[in-house]
C-alpha cells in the first residue's frame, strides 16, 4: 500500500480550518466528506488526524461497521465512549466493565451513563408489557429510546466540556439512527465545543438515516460538504514517481486516464507495476492469479462470510479439512493484494482460527460480486446454519445480527428460518435492548420473509400474523391516517393480511389480536366508523373465547374508542371492564405487566368517560384516586395521561390553579424522560389554555402553544392532533389573532372529516363561528354555529367536548343574528346541562365552586352575551 499521501490540499485545509473554528462556538459544526468507496476518504481522515499537533482540538475517531452496520444500535457511540474512556484522565475512568454487561450494548451504555440504569429498567418493563399484549400502543414507550439518546449526549458533552473536540465518524452511512440522534444533540448544543467530521458514501443503501438528517442540518447552517473525486494528473504523477520510479515515459498520464484518478484502483495497479492496464478494478481483479486458481473459491467463500473472515469458518463453508484452508489463506495473505491478517471486531472473534480482512471494502465487494446467484445464496445459507448450530442460545446480539444478515442474503433458501429468526431478534431488540427502531425493521424483515414463502408453505400464516402484530404495534404511533404517497408502508393492507391469515389459521386468540389490530389500522385509515366496527368484532370474538383476560383487554380497547362515537356505549364497555376487574381475581390481582398496564388505562379511561357524561363527582373521586396510586408506581407510564384527565376535570370544576399544578407535574415527568411525546404536547397546550384563563401574558401563552403544536406535528398521535389544533385556535381567538385561529380551526375540520373524530369537528365549527363573530361576520357565524349544533344533535354528546359550551356559544351567536327565540332555548339547554352536572357532585363546596367557576360556567349562569 502507498505510504505517500498526495494532493487533497484544499480538502485538508478545509478540515483543519473547520477544526480551528470549533472552539469559537459559531460557525460550522459538521464537516462531511463524500465520495464512493476507495476514493480516499479514510486516507484523508488519517492525514487530518496526523495534523492533530498543529490543531487546538482533541480528535477522536470511530468507524462504523460495514458488516452489521446500522443494525448495531448505539454501536458507534459506544465505541466513542470507549475511546473517550481510554484517553480520559485517571479520575474519570470507571472500573473495568464486567463481561456480562459488555455483552449488550445497552448494558455497556448504562455502565458509562449511569443515569440510564433506572431508565433501562423502566423501559424494559414497559416494552415487555406492550410486546406481550399487542393491545397497547407504544406512544408512551417511544420516549425511552430518545431519552437514552439525550442522556448519552449529555454524558459525552460532560466529558468533552473543557477541551474543543472533533469527533470523526468514518463510514457514517453505516451509522445507526440513534447514534445519529446523539450526534445531532451534540451538534445543536452550541455550549459544547465539539465538531463532527463524517465520511460517507452518498446514496448508499444502508445510509438513509443520515441521508434524511443531513438536509435538516444543512438548512440550519450546521454542515458543510466536500465531494472527493479522482486525484488530479499532477497528484497521479507524484504517486507514480514515488511508487514506480522506473515506469516508462507517459505512464503516469496513461494510468491517470485509465483510473480516472480513483485511488484504490490506482494504488492496486502501482503495486503490480503492471504496464498492461485493465479496464476497471473488476477487470484487474479477474486478472489476478489467485482469481484463476483454486484460491478463487476460497476467496469467494471468504467474501461471503464478510469483510472480516476467519480460517475455521471458511473451512467449514468449504466442507474441507481445516488445516488445508488455514495454510492456503496464510499463503494468500502473504502474497495477494486482496487480503491481509487483521483482528476482527470482538463479536466476530473465533477461537483456534486465523483472522483476516479484505484490504479494502471495494475489494471485498468486487470479490463478493464474482459469486453466482445460487452460489451466493448457498454460502449464506450454510454460514447461517453453521453459526446457529455452533452458537445456539449463547449468541450475542451482534452475532445474531450477523446470522440474520446471512439468512436475508440466502433469500429463498431460508425464508422460513429467516422469518422466525428475525421475529425472535425483533422481540429481544425491543425487550432487552430497548430499541424499538430495531425491533421495527427486524419485524418487517420477519414479515417480508414469511410473505415470500409459497402460499401453501406450512407455518406461513402464523408467521405473517405474528410478524405483522409486532411490526404494526411498534409503528402505530407514527401512522398518519390515510396512506398518502409518502412511501410509508400501507398499515391497513398489512393488518388485513394478518387478519385473513389468522382466520385461515383458526387460532382464536391470535384472531382476536389480529382483529383488534385491524380495528386500529382501520381507525387510522378509514376513520372511526370502520375502526369501531372491527374493534367491536374483536370483543365479540373474545367473548366466544372463554379467556377473561383477552376479553378484558379487548373491551378496554373498544370502550376507549367507542366513546368517541357514542359516549354511553363506551362508558358501558368500560364499566363492564371495570366490573370484570373488581370481580375477577385473575384480572384484579395479576401482576402480569400486561394486565397492570391495561388495568391502569382502563381505570383512568373509565374515570374520564364518567366526566364526559357529566358525572363529575364520581369521575373526580376515581381520577384523584388513580393519580394518587399511579404516582406510587415505579413504572409511571400512564401517569401523564391520568394527570391530563384530572386536569381537564379540575378546569371544569373551576380549579385552574390545581390544574396548572398537575400539568406542570405531567410535563416535568416526560421532560425528565426526554424525547417527544404526543401527551407531553397535549399537556403543554392544555397548560397554555389554563394559564391564559389565569391571566398569563399573551406572549407566554403563544409560546407554549407553538411548542405544543411543533411537538404534536412531530409525534402525530391521531386522536390528539385535532385537540391540540383546537386548543391552539381557541387561544389564538382569545388573543385576537383571528387569522391564525381560523387556519387552525379549518385544519381540524379538514382532517376530522377524514379521521371521523367528530368531537373535534364539532368544536372546530364552533370555533369558526366565534371567529366569524369576532370579525362581525354575523351571517357566517350563524352558519358555522348551526353546523356545529347539527353535528352535535346528530351524533350525540361527545367525549372531551362539553355540550353546554356548544349550546352557549351558539346561543350568543344566534342572539347576535337576531334569532332570539332559538338563542333562549339554547341557553336553557346549556343551563340544564350545567345543572345536571352540578347535581352529580356530592360535596356542597365542590358543587358551589363548580357553579361559580369563572368563564364558561358563570357566563352560562348569567346568560352573558345573550340578549334577553
Ligand atoms: N490522497 C491519497 N494519496 C495517496 N494514496 C491515497 C490517497 N487517497 C487514497 N489513497 C489510497 O487509496 C486507497 C483507498 O483510499 P481510502 O481512503 O481507503 O478510500 P475510502 O475511504 O474513500 O474508501 C487506500 O489504499 C489509500 O491509501
Ligand atoms: Mg474508507
């Protein structure tokens, strides 16, 4: 290999300039080198590192793994922490890490970042719950992964806080999504004197995570890029002069033209000192003597194993005597320009073997490509099977990723095994590594392999159902309603496939779960009516099942959603579930996390449905009790939701300050966990509205609302989006920002027409009416108010919508439109609603407080704005 480094003066100066700018705080935070494999990115990075002495920064380099690559979640970050640790002053160093811990990336991380430990424990519980029930959305779990990223970034920031530092990530197209999140947090935190240098191959099939992220960094002026092309003629001449002094005249020009200055090709030709110049790197490879002898097969097998390979595995693959293979590889490593001795990554280490690697990834790919299709598949099949036999249940996560890779590459030779293997790995990715993102793609592969099996293949249906159930519950939080041309997977088609597969299979418990899931996808794609019909079917199917636990879960799922169409029906289902819980010890006393989670949700859902149907006293008792109890649990997954419900109730009861307190508690709880959350967004919007009512300055309210809306857009929980939109519109209306208010209210109408979220549509029409009135467009106001009323009459009372609010504002508007008789009737209806709710409150104090609650309740009492 060449020892002389040539050219790249401009790019090298750019990198050093970048490094000097780090300590300044302003300026670029990330420098990206781009170019195809073999173009000299790593060589330039090495040159950059060598100039460390003249730079006012520390440089740490990690390289993403080209074999299991992005599958190794947090892998590059762990490597980085190890680097930091190795060079840390002694007082920073931790005790040696136990081998058991080092086995899982998560365990290793928790070792470096101790605050992760409790998080990992809580997260593991919660994920297990969700995995085994399939009934509970992951919305409350998503934050755990992001939270880990936040804490890791903080830990790294803390270690490099003092000294300006450049983190170099080579082959960043193999970087996993969560490591990228950590890096992004570091970049965006200008208080940390850090710069990032990335080298990557653009448009690489594994590089989509980075590909999507880069433009967002670019927009914010964080990143600069340099594309590496071929070396220029003078540089080629310099290299020739140095490596092949006796070259014939004109040689440098010839070789420069032939290789287009592509360094790896160039370097290989110079090593040969060959004057016959092949067309391409591939042609050069074919001309090598080892590719024309028995060694060709050996090298192909080595390439099938991977960039790193070992003598024992290659011998196994050949089915020949180990000693012979060992000797042949040893000889090749001495003479061939293709491979060399090299220690593999830890997880790929094999005892009693010699270890090698290809001299360059580009060479690995070129040799790999010489296999025929069948040969390649057979190689991967045998590699996978041998590893499974050898490692069994002792395989580490990385080893399992490696096996999974072979199974995928074996294509139709291993579909069934591949599906099973990926599903098991997906479950562990979530439950052990807490990596929902990994679990998601792994479960997709499990589905993909199963669906490509012959239709009549035994076990196909069961595999499809199980893989889809897992995949969809993992991705549920991100379903965005109807499938648009976004490239998102068609969730409902998948769920439908799982449902029919479950029907064919005749396993009633799986069928109930598939039906429940289909109900949810229909809810997202076709709207409430279709969704509810299916969820109801799931309940019916569960009733035939003689399995109270499944029935209980199905009832809660259905009941929660049914309230959105028919309050009484939803309440009845939840009441029934509540009765089952009280009466059936199997449900009540079980400490199975599935049940615990379902029970918690059921309890607070029942509480809020009592509130929605106007039984305030009962609702208040239950929700206060639930919140007290949930606060005591170690896993407080449901607490932010419970606090939200109770805050709604307190606002209605006129206890604004009490509501504000609860909402702060809920927000803090989730902020501690870190990451975005739909409920955090909702709680922020509700807080804004409560604070506004308490007279908080308009700017602060507006600020909170912007924050809430931005987080809602990022999380997009289908049933929360329109609620936050409406809260936004309402506060904008109050603040006199009518155009913004109208935009948001119209957004709700448009969306809810598709999603069928009637309650929000009613509220949005009412908001449009009030906005029109504020503009003195009385006719338009009346029209919108009537729209709202008509929907309410048609669909009946709604959850999270106070009917009296609709009646009252409609009364004000009709009164402005001179329709006095109708206005008076509506006001009476609003009063009747209030009276009914007041009567449900047992305590006299609480009742009086409710009646005198400032805002809506007193407006209604006094008939404010309604001409009498
Ligand atoms: N500027 C250079 N001067 C001399 N040799 C180079 C130069 N750039 C790359 N090479 C050589 O070319 C080969 C491929 O370069 P490498 O940096 O590994 O490419 P990449 O990282 O883009 O895949 C290596 O053998 C390297 O030493
Ligand atoms: Mg490289």
